[in-house]
C-alpha cells in the first residue's frame, strides 16, 4: 500500500482543481503533475513566470490561521490540506501549479485530493524512499500549549484540543502506518465560530469561507451540520499537523504528541527538528515483502466513504 511503500511514488496522471482561497476569497485553478523521483513537492506559480517554491521548512512564511510558503517575496498560502493528503496517501513527488497566491479550499478537508488520487492512480518509482527517523526527543512549549516529537516505529500522532463550547476537549490518536488516512482523517473539515467571523474578516481573513467549505459553529453547535465524525474537530487538527510536518521534506518515523497546538507550533517543531541534526537520521523504508517496482506500475487507492456523512 502507498503509506508503507519501500519506493517513492507520484501520481499517475495530472489532476486539476478550481475554487477560491479560504482567506483571500480569490479564484484559483490548480493542477497537480507527476514529478520525477527525488523531486519532492514543489509549488509553481504559473501567474508569475512559473516561479517555484519547494515545500520545505526553510520556505515557511507567516503561520497564524494557515501555513504559507515564501521565497524571494513570492507567496503561496494555505498549503496544509494538500500537503497532508500527499503525506497521508504516500505521494512523495509532485509539481503543484497554481495561478494565484492561495490554494483552493475545496470542501474544507483533504478528501477531494484523496478522491482525485484514487481516480488517476499512484505510480511507484525506482528510487528508495527515505524517512526522517527520530532519534532523540524534540519539544516546543508555549504556556499551556505543547508539541513533542519522540522516537518510535510508524508515524503515530496523539492530539488534544480544548476549544470554547460547543467543542470543548477532544482527543484522538492515529497511526498513519495503519493506512487509514483516507477514511479517518482526510474527510475532517476546517471549522470556525460565527462569533469570530466579523473580527477575522476585518483582519483580511476567511473572505472565501462559507457553509460549503467549513463547519460554522454557534454556541449551540454546528449551524451547517451534520458532522462527518463526532470528533471531527480534533481530526481536522491532526490533518493540519500532518500537512505542516510535511515541510520537514519527508515523512516522519516517530511519535508526535500535541496539546492545544496550532500551525505556528507545528512549523516551529519542524524548524527545531531541522536545526537539531543529532535528533534524527535519514533512513530507507524497509519492507522485505515488497517487490522491485516497475517504472510504469500503478497502485490504485480506493475512494473512501464518508463516515457519518
């Protein structure tokens, strides 16, 4: 399966998306193209002479309500949902072309990406896949907020959130090695409170938000329900975390523990990880049963069904 493949993978054919940016409200068209082994994930602004920005920690820009990348003054915003889907479904190499500064929010989750990958297939490449194997703990604390990365097998994530009513405290744990990203994490949508809407719009944010691409909350509960999962809010935070940690450049082998964290702390952990070279090593994925791939082979991912939709 894609998530534990021994070799790198890319999508088997281009896929295209169109929509508006969550924060900018600007229309955008985006294409994902297959990329050679060893390329990684590279964003390309087609409206700016195909200017390229690799999805790596050194290019992280402002991180408050979304994760943005910047290189030489060129910005690409709200990358986390796409990056999460690529890591979650085992796509190592892809070129992301877009004609505006912000990725389309689509339905507010990563599910449209997962379904697109299923429709075209995922192709195995000849290059051996490397992961970032955590050797020593790395932690980031800020008041009662915390995120830590520890040695461990697989890619285990434990997340605790604590929001005002009606969310409250929610906790979840996931092991990406269990290959359930497409069904248990990808469908979880972004969310926000009605009471915060005007303040955020005055800040130039959520100009593209709507009932079609976000869970909108009153004090009593979602005004545009039903939820896809009873704990959809914490699942979406895990979705964001996977996307933000993708900026380490490779999938992580280890255990992540997060409490009340967010984009800024997620990317701060990436920065600290990259600076502490003694805390990790690059290691090839070892799956003894896996056969040598053919350069044209495809691994098709079934489209997941929505839980509690």
